C-alpha cells in the first residue's frame, strides 16, 4: 500500500499507541537513574507513576482519534468514461478517500484532519452545464462531507426542520452533523456549504439532485446550482 505523492493529504499516523511502552520505559529509566541523587525515593517513584499515567492517557486519546467511525465504498468519476472505485473513511479527527480500483496499488487520494465527520458521499458530475459560482467545472469531482457547524451560528443557508439529534461516535463522543460541505478533489478546497438547523440523517446524490434528509423533512437541491428546488415532509 502506498500513497500517491502527487496528491495532497497524508495518511493517518497509525500505530501511535505502539510508542507507549518504549516511552514509558524511558521515563521510568530516567527516574531510576536519578534515585541516588534524589532526596526522596518515594517522591521519585510517585513522579514516575504520574508520568506513565499521563503517557497512557495521551496514547488512548490518539488511538480514539484514529479509530474508523464510518466506512463505505463509492464510485469516483474522473471523466466521461473514466471511473474508479474508492473507499471512504471517517474519523473523529477527519476523513480519508482511498483509490481501491487496483488491489495491488491502493492509493490515498485525500486525507483531511479538521474535525469529526459523520459520513461522506461522492457527487456525480451534474447532467447540466449550469453550475453555481463555487462549483465550477474545475471543482469536480466533488466530495460531500457531513459534519458539524464549527461556527456554531444560529443562521443557516437553508431551512431545517424536525427535532435535534446527535450522532454517536466511538468513545462516547457525540456531535450534531448539521452541515454538508462540498470538497473539490481537484483543488483540495471547500467550495460550498449547506447548513441546517437540525441533525442530518442521510444524504443521497445523483447527476440531477442532491437530497438531504433530516428527521422530519427531505430537502432536494439542484446538483448543478445547489439551489433548493423542493422539499418533502
């Protein structure tokens, strides 16, 4: 498995927990070397224990952040007749997209670490040439990222309905996914956001429509302009 050096993003630093034991032993060894010059053996042992405990806590947090929260396969359109199968992964700290078209040449396409993500969707290229200002032809392919509103603002770019909801994550963490962010896999930038007042339950895409389901309502947006075309109660 290798990363594509020409693409932005880095693979997750897996196995961080494996550094716990060597680090802990180094801490203990350092304290033991200073025991002879210490005024209190008990104080030295107590400090060593506190250091090991702190190291254990940090290692646990690192493992939790790198635990996969959601995974799915999807199809990425690279051109009119050029597609590849991809693996979508989300974490407490971000998301990844892997090219899995060739079993012996799995490549990382995107890796972002900017907050928890509920789930992802690949948006097919719209069937019409009319595009919004942010989503130009150069932006495709687009990745839809369902996440929380980091601005914590009360206003939303589209109306929301239904009751508030929380998405459970591993380790007892909860967050409310109320934003769909459109991420360009060409420019590696966010080009558009759709905000809602309540939790997003599901997102489905087609060349014509992007459908966002809340607990009590479904909003449908034009895939090219991202304008709200109709809703279903």
